[in-house]
């Protein structure tokens, strides 16, 4: 019985009536659902697979749930899983080739597609089905993995967004699919590429995940392994996937650039000398590679990202390689066209890339610039239309934000630079502008307009261009020749004038005279131009001519808006009166508005690249649409304005100009003040650093003084013992004398070192004094700028007090010098004592001298304390003066906040002055401390040393250190 059943299924001749396909499928589904033996279920699923293509609707309707159940329950048997997956693929996939072979009827094809979507929706009714399918893809068995990949690809083709959503939220869903690229079986890897292509369509989140799963590295490796541009369909699939990952995805583009993958694209474009016989696959691969480069530098990307990629392409030599293809021979036309478009976007807006492109020469004899060779193709009517559009786009990108390049192009038209022996870009543009081919006219006009875009200098320079029309006639300007062609075209309008030529010339004229009053004056100076424009606008013509009328209205509106009223007959007011009388303001505005309502205008405004289905539809340029959008509103307002409104606007403009000039003056003043403040801050920083250094030196010297004091006390004790021992033992005296002499030598060396250090310190303090004087002058000047002027006399008194304090310091230094002289005398006596026994009378004389020095030192200490109190009073008085100055300054009316900032800086400068005065007080304190130490050590200080310190007010520290060293030696 079982054999009869399968015989009937497989096409045998059983006894009795033949069952229908639906009945057979129903029985097979029952067998799949009810059989307990795995072999029976496997055979039933195999039979369903064989029927799934012929009876797609029946199998899909009856068997899908059973097949999904098989995937869930029979995971251990790879064979039945493979049959089930193949069956599901057959009922879900829309095999386009079979559809074309089996039926040419479009309705039948539509029905098949609807079945695929229907069964896909049924499969996706439970989101766990997709998760189950992702789990099955982890199986390494070929019979499970391969049909699983094909099934998931078919699901994505039919319901991309829904399947993407399930995969995106599935744990490790994208990672499992990325593992397919590492499969050693090429058929699975290749179908995995197709799967990832469908998965990454239009989903930025999945694109990012795939990119960060190291997709770029893997895909570039596959492309290299397959032979790059010479590879097969696999290279094409990899490139399509790369385009999906990078297009309109700034995150992935940045990741691609930062990963140095742009550099790995350069070898793709290495072509040999013999470029004949390219295969169709190589052409496709290279076309996709060029498209991938364009994705990275597309004008729709952010300017920063595009600029960064352009820079990388120049640095790695990719641009140079593309230019090599551009100038190579034998390259297929469509590859050459796409290469021109790619080079265009690589150099667009990048000065360094544009400069390089200007330097590229074609391999001809003599060499010609690549720009000239390309322009020759653009104005040649025998060249393919798409190639001419690509050359125009390349020329536009070369001039985009490139004033240097614009100047070079315009210079080739000027009389002084024309070379009769060579063909220049300017000559080609003029030739195209006045040729019989309307497409050449349009392309040359647009190219020349781009040489003038946003460049007032070149607009004025182009007015100098003169053209020789015929022998015996004087030359005419280029501007006049353009208007002559327009008026001649109007005369033959009834016989079919070429609208494309007239539109191109009108766009050139509008771009030329916009924002250039001198060009407007030159245009209006020709008495025929205004009547021609008004006549064109006022007529009632056909649909095509209405576009010309709108552009004429735009040109006349520009003549009004940018008119400087230098021509008495064509001032703004007279032109508006002319419009009102001959055209009517409402009619004028209506004609002007027709330009932006044109279908081709909207199409051209979408992207910079000129892409047109046919030459006849090539009417508008992208940059010109921006100009129209900018000027339409202001021209409409200018036409409706009355003379009184014009006068008021002029007055407002003058007021604004005056205001701007005042603002500029204040900005300059603020800039100067900022510079001065910065200089003061630098000086304060320098002073602070010097102060810290001085503090460190003072600390070191204090420690050294303490050491010398200890040594002095030790030596003094030894000196007393030596004086007593000399009367009893000559041998002991000799021993002490030797020790004393050695220590005296060491102390002298240390004193010399301290003297050098104090000399350096004195130099630094002298520099500070000069800086203090500079700051005083700056503070006095800043205080005088405040109109109150309340603090001027206070600063004068403060300076007088500082000078008085300095004179006292000098007097004290002189006294210290006297003490140093007495100390030297004492050292000499000590040496005499060490060389011979001292008499008791001399010892008593020394004792009296020491007592006298101690009393004098006590008196100096008292005087020092009094001076310190006076210094404190001066500082408090100075603080009070600062408060008075701040109060006076706060009452002054200040016009700018910047001036207030400067006054605050002046206050800071005064505080720095206080710090410097405190430094002087610290120096005074140090001098008094040194005197006190000398007196404590019992040194005799002579009055003659005052003269020395009067010349060097800070040198007393060095002398004190020398006295201590010499006394210690004594």
C-alpha cells in the first residue's frame, strides 16, 4: 500500500483513478504530521519538495506550518532539515528567470510575486521562525546552511523591513550572518554576500553593526583574492555590499577612512598601456569601484567628512591614479565618463586637489593641460551626450570655491595673455559659446558662468574681453556679443530659435552682472538692451518662450537691484517706471515666478551633477537655481518699492554703514587693548616667576647664613680657647692656628660664592625696579583714562613714599658696609692672634669693641622695627588709595564693556605693584636680620661700608655673608 502511494506521487501508474495534486499534497502533509518514524517524515518532506515548484500555492497553503514544525522538532537530522528548507525556499522565492521562461504574461508574473509576499507574511507571522532560521545557520552541514541562507535572502527580498527588525533585536543575529563570509565553501560565502546585500539595504543600524563586525577588512580581502577589477561576479557582489554599507552613512564612511581602507583602493585603478578588449565583468567591476569612490566624496556628505576623504585620496595617490585613467587610451567610453565624474567629486571644493588637477597634462605632443583636452570634448558635438555632461561637471567642480582657478580661466580670455600658437580654455569656451550647436552654446555659457561665480574681480575682468566679429569692423565686448546673439535669436524666433542657446546666454548674463554694479552699468550703457528685455517680457508667447521671458525678467530685475544710478537714463526709479508702463508690475512678477515653477528647474536644483535624460531637457544649472532662489524675493520687493521707500532704505543703509564703521573702530580699540592686556599679563607672569626664584634663593641663603653662624660660634669658642692656651702651651697654639687657618680659607671661599649669588640677585632686582617703573607709568596712564582722575595725586604720593623708603634702605646698607669694614678689621686681628700670642690688653680692647658693636646692633634693630611699622602704614595707605581709585572709576560713565575690562586689568597691575613693594619691604627686613646676626656674632661694623651699599642697595647680603665667614675663620 505504501509503495502504491509513493508510486502515485512519483509518477507511476497505479490501478484506479489518478489523485489530484492538492489531494497528494494533503496526504503528504498528513504523513509529515502523523508519522512516528523519521524515515517516513523524511520521505514525505522530500516529496513535498519535488512538488513545491509545480504546486506552489497548494504546498505553501497546506504544508508551511508542518515544515516549520519539522525545523523545530527534527533538529538532529540534517537531511530532513535540508528538504524542509528547500521546500520553504521554493514556495517563498520569486524565481524571475523561471517566471520569464514559463509565462510572458505580466499578470501571471504579478500573481507569482504576490504569492511570494503572501507566504513570506505567513512565515513571519511568528517572529520566532526567523530566530529559528538564524539558529539553523550555525549548523556547518552544507545541506542545512546553504538552503537556510537562500531562504533568509528570499524573505529579505519580499519583506525587507520586517525581517531586518527581527534580526536586529535577535542576540548575535548579525554576527551569525557575518560568519558566512568566513565559510570555506565558496557557494555559501557567495550566497552570504547576496544575503548581506539584502540585509543592509536602507537600514543604518544594521549597516553600522556589519561594519564594526570587520566587514570592510573581509570584503577587501575577498576582492583582492578574486583579482580586483579582473575578478568575477563575486567582486561585483562585494562592491555592491560596500556601496550599501557606505552610502549616506557618515559613521561607516568615517570608520572606512580612519581604518586606512581608502589606501587599499588605489591598486584597483592600475591600468596598463593596452586597454583594449575589456570584458563586460571588468567594466562592471570598475564602474562599481568608481561609484564607491564617489560615495566617499559625494556632495551630499558633510563638508568636513568629504574634505577629509579628498585629502586622503590625494595623499595616497588615488587621485593621481584616476587622472592616469582619464588620460589613458583605449578605455571604454562608459568607464571614461564615470572616471571623469569621479575625478570631479574628488577635486570639488578641495584647493590642493584642484591645483593638482590643473597641473595634469595629456600625453600629447606638445603636452596640453587635461582641462583643455576635456573642454575640447565638451564643445565637440560628435562626442556622446553623457560624456559632454561629465566634462561640464568636471569643469564646474574644478572651479567650485576655487578663485585661483577662476582667475586662470578668465585670464586666458584677456588680450594680454592670448597665445596664438596654442589653444586655451578661454578660446574653447568662446568657440563653444558662438558655435552653431545649441548644446555647445549652453555648456560653454554655463562653464563660463562658473568661472564668475561669487567672484567680483573676475566679473570686472571679463568686461575687458573684446571679440573681433568680422574684418573691417571694430571689436565688440563679450558682454555686448552675448546680447547681440540674444536679440538676433529674437528676430528669428518665429522660425524656431533655439531656446537652449538663449537660456544658456541669459543664465550667463544674470550670473555675470549680479552683485556687480560696474557690469550692470556696462549692460545698460547699450541703448538696445533694455528695450529688448521689456519687449520680450511683454509679449504673450508659447510655453517654451515663457521660460525665456522669465529669465529676461530676472535679468531686468538684477539691473534694478544692483543699479548704482550712475546712468541718468536708467536709474532704479526710471527702470521701475518703465516696467510699470510697458509690462505692469504684476505681469512682471508673474513672468519672473514662472522660472522657479518650471519642472526642469526643480530637477536641476536637487543635486550639482548635470544629469539629463536627453539634450533637449538640458536647460538649468544647479548653481544658477541657487542664484534665482536668492534673487527672486529681493527683486520682487525692489520692483514694488516706491521712491520714498528707496530713500528711507538708503538712509538706513548709510546709518548702518556708519554704525558698522563705529563698530569697526571699537573692535580695533578693543583689539589693541587686548594686546596691551596680554602684554601686561605676560609681564606679571614673568615677575611672579622671578619672585618665586628670589624666594628660593633667599631661603637657600638663610640656611647658609645659619650654617655660617654656627661655624662662627664654633670658631669664636676655639679662638677664645686659643688665646688662653697660647700663654701656657706653644704647641697647642700651633695646632689650633693650623686648624683655624684651614677653616678660614674655607669660609673665604663660601663668602666669595655668596657674594656672586648676591650680585646676580642685585641684577635681577634692578630689572624688577625698571619693570616697576614701567608698570607705574602704565597704571598712571590707565588711571588718567578714567574721567574721574581721582587717583592721580595718590599715585604721586605713593611714589614719593617709595622713594623715601628706598633712601632709608640705602642708609641702612651704608651702615651695614661700615659694620663689614669693622668685621674685616676684627678678622685681621684674629689672624694676628693666631700667628702670635695675644696680649691681655688687646683681648680686653676686643671685648670692649664687641660690646660696643652689640649696643649699636641693638639700636639698629630698634630702627628696623620702626621702619617695618612705617612700611605697614604705607601699605595700608596704599590700599586706601586703591579703594579711592576704584570708587572714582566706578562713577565714570563707560560706553563699552571692553573699556571696563581694561580698567580691571589696571587694578590688577596696581595689585602687582603692591606685591613688588612688599618684595622691597622683604629685602629691607632681610637687611635688618643680617645686621642683627652680625651684632649677635659680636662683629664690629665700620661706617665706611655705607658708601659701598649706597651704590649697591642689595649687595649687603653678600657682604654680610663674607663677614660671617671671615669671623668664623677668626
